[in-house]
């Protein structure tokens, strides 16, 4: 395993432990929300920059940095904090009383990120594992958004059985659609030169 990946893992840990842990005890406070947002955005930016440098090294034929599996690892490290942040924004801040204005913006930026990943790893440098990671994260984001919309319209606050049934069917449809799109993309990736 290349040493630069170990170095990047240590930087990720340093950023993760930099933010004060005592703030997270006050869950729901404005300071905890902003610390969580800064942490996820910082980890996303760091890992996206590392992925961009790795892809640039691949195009420049720098062999010591160009490992095929490192792109999937770095993409996972970049998408995980982005997916965590958008999930938090949808679940926590989508309420009218709690909304800070970041939720719709986070969903739009996350959708643009997923589309950019799909375009790059589907057209520019085809990679089925990268497309699978992007599809899994997109399915998760759409599922959380759909659950937020389905369960938001209760009068008494308790979800009814029809909502659970509809949500189960919707989850099957979302992830089934993701599998269908991956199978469709795999035919084009395997046939490309």
C-alpha cells in the first residue's frame, strides 16, 4: 500500500479529531451543527482534492501514484462525508422550524456531485466500481429524501402502516433502479476499448 495513502488517512484522522468533541454532547445546538458541517465539508474537500491529484497523476503517467484501486478508495473517502452531510441536512434541517437554509442547497450540490462522478467515471475514465459507489450513494440520498417527504405529512406525528408499505416499495424501486442502471452501464464499460 502506498505511503501517501497512510499519510492521507492520518490527515483525515487529524481533521476528524480537530473539532472539539465536547460540542457533540450538546446535540441540536447551533455550535454542534456548525462543527459537524465544518468537519464533513473539510473531509470532503480534502479527499476530493486527493482524488483529483491522483487522477491528474494517472493522466500524467506518474506510475507510483497510479493504482487502479486507489481511485475507488479515495472516491469512497470523498463521498462518505458528502453523503453524511446531505443525510444530516435532510433529516435535521428540513423542518420549517429548524431549517437553516442549507438543506435545498445541500441536495442540489450533492446531486451535481453525483452527476459529475457518474460523468467522469462513466465517460472520461470508465470504472464500474466507481459507478457502483456513486450509484449506492445516490440511492441512499434519494431514499432519505423520499422518506423525509413521505413521513413529513402526518397529523398526529406517528407514521401509519400505509406509509411504511409505500416506503418499502419505494426503497425496492430506488435500489432496483440503481442495479438496473449499473447493469446497463456495465455493458458499455466492458465493450469499450
